[in-house]
């Protein structure tokens, strides 16, 4: 999410600026800003948590870390894809972020100084880092790999191209991950003029999009932990609480489980803004309480949204809930191996229209879902017109919404995995049962 989408930005002012300058932040970043702002403001609340939180315990031995053999298998898979794709790839160039962790197990912050891994089509990979960081970098190396360092007055791109030349690679296509800083790429392309530099996503996403059984197990744990935290929160919300009070309970509940996480909390008409607002809100009878929350286990994310209403549920809100329940079920059934990702969005949107709501983005204002794994939002995406082909092991959010401006908003969100045969299966324990019992 690399920094989780729930920890990305530090200020509510940044979230507000996103509304004034839409180009400043991506949708995922804007959502992260809002969620983090709520957690920051609410997470400082003191005092004991309500009794419902006593049931929350650390996950303990249920969490099984990714092994060295799994990391090595991921590199081998990338090399297989590099050779199979036409035209083929000479190497991958991966700098700090979740892909560096995915292939090597190394977590390293992004700065102006380049560090990362070069994975050639054949042979062992190369790790590179700044010279003065070598000892700290080596502390994270999981198995024997070559590490080369560059000094402050050197171009690290020259280190990469020299090493590739030593391995017999002087021409060909080098795949660069899409999130790579331009400065990193620029140093590389000026050092290796014999190479063609292309997007590395066909290989990187080709590996990461299909989750292993172990990865799915970690995601199920993250989803279950999120539901457990929701159960405590919904048992404890009362009239008059602010969105910051609720956000505080969510983040402190995750802390009870030894996890880091938080939630975007929206009330009443403000829930019609899918990524939130900085305007103060207060829980009142008859209004929607929407919480979009998640955590991560060994880096693997959950993203789950649940809604409730304090007191009597208005008929218009109940209608929206019933429609979204059908929309989620339609999407789950449509998410089958071999179909196009866009067709899943189509199925979910058709159910909303069948419920009597306008088509297009009039009330269902965003795509159905995003890929999820080590990043809260990752490729591929469930969006109208997308022609990516669904494969077994791909994981997505399933989050249709109905947003009525200046009135109310409702979103139901679960995570799901595409199966070898039949419809997708949930990674969350189950869909929301009702507005009265959002987590059972």
C-alpha cells in the first residue's frame, strides 16, 4: 500500500487540498489521506476501550512469514515470464517499494539515493545500495546474493549496466516498474544506451497478481482481523460520537491485535463523498455510519467497508443496502477465470440499475474494485472497459456503492479471490448480513 494507503499522508490539510487540486493526488492517495487523518486525530484518544474490545487478541502463531524458498520461487517465476514474453526481457530493474519486498524480502525506504534489485533473465540477481548504507542494507538480505555499492559521486545506473555487461547482457529490453522514480530511471537510461527501457508490469504484475495459497492465507487473516475489530466497534458506537471517536476505536482495536490499521469514518450526508471529508461529523439517529477500514498481516492488506444506522433505518437506505447486496453477489458470480475484468464491473453496475438507480457513474460513482495484496490498490482493476483476463489466484476488492449527494452514501466492500473453477470466493468471512448486524 511501501507505505499503506492508511498511513500514506500525515495531514487533513492535504486531504482537503486534494479536493481543490484533483491532479495532486491519486484516488488511492486521497483515500489514504482521509483515512490516515481520521486515525491520527482519533488515535490519540485516551481512556479505556469499551468492554467489547476485550475479545481482541494478537494473531500469534497463526501468522506464518514468507520463507526464503518462496522469495526464490518468485524470482524464478519472473525469469520464466521474462523468457516467455514476446518480445522477451533482458532484466527487471526494481527500486524500493512492495515489489522489492515481494522478490527479496527487503523493506527499504525511498529517498534520492537508489537502492534495489536487478533480476536478469537468467542467473542470480544483483542487489545495489549506497556505499554508506551497505551494512544496514545487508542486515535485510535473506540469503546469499551479490551486493554492489555506489558512492556519492557515482551514477548507480553505471553500476547496473556494467554488471549486466559482465553477465553478457549489452542490449535488450529492461523492464522498469511503473512506480520507479523518474530520477532512478533517468540515471539508468543515461548509463546504458544499448538497452531499451520498457514498462516491467507484464512481468511484475504477472507474478504478483496471482496469489499463492500462503499469500491468500495471510490476506484471510487480515480480513478476519478487520471483521473482529469491526465487531467490537459496532458494539460500542453511540449517539453523539464523532467520526474521530469511531476512528480511534478502530485503530486502537487493531493495536490490541498487534496490528497497524485504521479506517475512514463517514456519517450521514458526508458518506455520499466516497473518499471522505475533513468536516466534523456527529452520529445521529437515522443516519448512515460508513466505515472503510483495513489492516495488514506480513504486509498483505485487507480492505473492508461496513455500514450501519443508529435507530430506525430509513426506507431509502434499506433499499440501497438491498441493491448493493445483490450487486456484490452479482460481481462475485461474474468474477470467473477466463472472463474480462471489465465484465465484473458491468455485472455489479447492472444490478444497481436493476434496483432502480441511474446507470453510468451517476450514483455508483467509481469502479467496482481494485487488485489488492501487498498494496491496498494494485493491478489489475475491475473497471468498465478493462480487457485484462481474470486468472485463478487474482484478488480484488468488491465494493459497489450508491451515493446520493447531500443525502446519504452507502458502500459494501469485501475482498475476493478468483478460483480455478466457478465463481470467486470471499477472503472476508462473509458479506454484510444487514444494516442492523453489519458483521453478524
